């Protein structure tokens, strides 16, 4: 999967700091897409892998100094494992060559961007997340059918899943991952927090589990965490900083509720969202479950992830912000705003729609101003007020919007 991130990293001439959660493809991006040759990876035992051999950190530092002095590009992966004295040596070489540091630990954010950091001001930070909607669709559009393209792109934005997909039906694929690979899902969290304090890890895991199970607002999160004695008092201020850190690591996404100060929190990973929700309902982490038992709920959850993917796609196409809209008796799936003004009012119905679906969307969105779009599997009905987009229209819609931009 080609990614625009690789072009950004390759063209940038300054020293770079790449960070983000694990399993988003940082290493593959640097080694395979950018094709950087001088690549070092620091292991947990503080030895260094370089060109399929293991060397000591001191030897790596000496090699890095020589390469940068000769105006070469050097990559140090999992750099946060370096001792403080080694980190202090690196800025002395600035601005020779091009040094790229990459890491996954949550500690990076505090370690590098705090005022006393020896690296502050020497690196341009770049956060690496999931593959952009346009990138994944552009890569897969010649390989998959229209409906399959939408469904598969929703999940393969998460790079570690790409090699596991075997062209099966999406329902079967997701069921396979959450049952056969469920230990991988939970291990992802453990890897992210391995270098954090143990008590902090428990709090982060508790928050992620609650959000995945459907608890989305800070007031409810605070109440549950206080009841379970994870926080000292029932004040949202005790939770907000944890949520901000999780957002920074792209484990959690905070979505603004339109025309309110409220935030809707959800897990960024579609797979984690589904896993933790099913675990809260069916206890799938402790027992075997058949596809038939969870099929209705699983299909509903998949449809919600497709809905969110389409919202992200429109957000990227229009350079806007994705927002949710919920009132007492009305709801639309997403709103894309530009400078706080709605430009897209969106509804996703992953099915064959009927006139009643259009009528309901019209009613729910009647007081919202902006282009109204309904994305569906198939439609035999038409509407003058609403643009109906089906999977076979997706690429032409993307091309037209790109031309306008």
C-alpha cells in the first residue's frame, strides 16, 4: 500500500521525529516505502539491529556520527530506549545529514516535547497513524469489487491486518481476527504501555476498555473509573489528560458533537472497537463463540465502522472536521464542517435503500444547512435535494472533488 506519508518523509530535508502507536506501519514505511538504507532498530535489551547483524549502542552512535558527517540519511527506530547521554550526543551533529528518529511509546510525547528535552527544537515531529482513506481506496480500487472496496478499506487502513486478509467475506474476516487473533488485539495495548508505570497502564487500559464497550462521554467515564477506584475523586479533570494522551497516540478519537461543547469518544481502531464491544456483551476473551451467536451484533458493528470510514473519507476530501449530530429526537450520521460551518450533512445506510430512508434523512436534516449526501449499497430511488452515492460512483465522486480542490 503506497502512502503519501512516504513522500512527505522523503522530501523533507530537516531532521524528523516519527511517532505513533504500534502496528501502524512506521517500520515498513521507513524501510520499504522510503527505502532508507542506514536503518538501526534498538531492542528492549538495548542491543541494536543493523543490516541483519547485532551491534552495541556505542558502536551505533559512532556509525551514526560518521554517516551524518558524510551527509547521509540515518534512521533510528525505537529511539526512546536510548540512554539520556546518547540522546544528548545527537543534537551536537545537527544539522549535518538527515536524522530520522521513530518510536511508539507514549513516553515519547512527554520526553521529547518537554522544555528540558535535549532534542527539543532539532526535529520536525510527524505523527504516523492509520492509512488515509484516499490512500487505501486508491491502492485497492483495481483489485476489489465496488462494495468489497468500501468494506475492506474500512479495516485494512490498519496496516497489520493487510497480510491477514485472504479475499474472504468481511464478516468472516472480522470474526476470524477477533476470535483467532484476539490475543494480538489485547497485546497491542500492552506493547504501547510497556515502558509506562504499571498503575498508569491499568488506568489507560480501563479507559480503553470502557470506550470500546460503548461508554463515550467523560462524565460517565469519570463516574465508572471513580467507582472502580482508578481515580481519587469523581472529577472529569482526573480523566481528561489521560484521554488527551490516548488521542495523541491515536488510540482514541474525540469527535465534536455539533453545536455543543460535548465530545464523543471512540476507539480509533475498528477492530478494537468491535473486539471490546463484543467482549463486554459476549465475554469473547474467556470463551469460544460461534459466528451464528454474535452475527447480528457483529454485522451492526461492522456497519458502524463503515459509517465512520465514509465520514473520514469526506473529511479528507473536503479538508474539514468530522462532527456528530444528535438532538432529542433527530440524528444524522456525520457532519463535515469547514471553519465551523457545515459543508456536508452525511448519512450512511449500508444496505439497499428505499424511499422511506430518504424521507427519514430529509426529516432529520431539515434544519441543517449544507450539501446533503446519502451513501448506500444500492438505490433504485432518486432525490433532487439529496445526492445519493453508491460504491460504483465512489471513484468518480473522489475525482470530481479533487478537481474542485
